[in-house]
């Protein structure tokens, strides 16, 4: 039985612990949680009452707020912390991670301060010694549905094909199917960019707009994401798969999407600060817009939807005006 350490006890970290607890291979799973009360509830009540209430956690899963205890003898480490805090958490963790350990990033976002992908953050943190073998986990996956055992397909991306295939076998379960991919950059950027498009989708729905608008937004959003990924060095095919189109459709249409929720409430006229204050979990798209625009400027890429989302979030632009700005752009060939 191998030991897996999960860094982050929010809904996705807990959902992964649950589904991996039921995988074909037997694992001993430990979750690092900042809140001691949440860790205690997982251990004693086998439930995360704050972030994933009502979903039983297997008895093979334990939790602790002591990161050294969680990482001791871990064979695999899965990072599921918000992108803004990832560097801090990995910096706390790396002295306790063995050189043979595999690190899997399951965070969908870019570091706001540096605009770096999570794999780049991990590489920098571990640069004082050998960088661990790494993979990225992404794709359409609401934590609640995963925890309920609803069939889910995701992507494991790694430059190390043997590692991706190993993790594919280790993580697979009766309701959790994994596909491998070698386009780490494309998978990570797609996972970050789709959150921004989802905010736009939510805003359209909050304004009461219908399916014509949503279909156009998803289609043009995918084109925007593809343009950026290819310019930075990723593969266009990645955007037509689970990490791109699959996750984009889910996040733009699903009521469980935190980013869509932010956009929906903005469309109804509420202030961003008020929306975020009442949320328990992070909507990654809010902090990702500026990072994506910086990448776009560096590579001379036009991201009209992302620009308008940024104007709503950070410049006080009204959603109605943002939509008008997009619709009145110069006409062009698809």
C-alpha cells in the first residue's frame, strides 16, 4: 500500500482523497489541512463538513494540520492549494519530501505575482536540490460529483511518459478515468484560462441572456484559449480535449462552478468584494485574468473576452458595457 499526501483540504483535495480511496490500487491517504477543526472532523467523523459536507471519506484517509506528519514517507504528493498560495505551501513542504517522491499539481491557475504555471513554481521551489518527477492533473471535474462517484474523465499531463502511465494506473477507479498527455504547458494554461471565460459566461447568464450568447461565448472563448496556448508553445490538439473544451463547457455551464457563480452575481449587479467575501473557496479566474493578459502582451496575442472580464473585475466596468465592447469590435473572418 503506497502513501499519498494531498496538500489542501478544500473541496477538490477532499474529492480527490475520496476517489483515490476507492481506486483500483490500495493507498494510504493523508490530507494536509490548515484548519485543525477540519482535519479533526475528517479523522473522527470521516467527512469534511466545511468544504464537502455529506460526502463520506474512506477510513483509509487521515488528515492533519501538521505538514511534516502528512508528508512523512509519502510516495506521491498532490498539490491542491489555490495558485496564490502554492509557492508558500510548496516551500513549507519541500524539506519533508523525499527525492524519490512524485509531485502532481491539481491546481488550475497561474501565480498572480509572477504569472507562472504551477509546474514552474514547483521547479523553482525545488531548484535548491533535484526537481522531482512531476505531472499535472486537469480536466472537467466538479469535486462534489467526483466524491459522489459520478463517472468522470480527466487528464494527466507529464513530459515523463512512463510517469504519466504509472499515475494513470495508480489513480484509476471504477468511476474515475484518466487519459495521458505530454503537453504540460497546454494543459496548465487551458485549466487557467477556462476559469476566466466561465466568469464571462456567468455574467451573461446573470444578465438574463440566453443560449445563443452562451454558445457564442464558449466557442469564441475556446478560440481565444487556443490562440494563447499555441503562441506560448502548447499544442492546439490539447484544447479540443478534456483539458480544453471539456473543462470549458463544464465550467461555463455547471451550477457548481465557482467562477461562473462570480460572473453570475456580477451580472446581477453585485460588487466583486461582496461576492468573494461570502465564498468559502477560491474562484481562480479572478486572480488569473491579469496574468493571462500579461502573457498575451508578451506574445502579442489578442484576448478580447479576457480583457473585458478584467475590466469588469478590476476596472469597474459594467457587464453590459463589456458585452457591447465585444459585439462592436471590428468584423473579421472566423
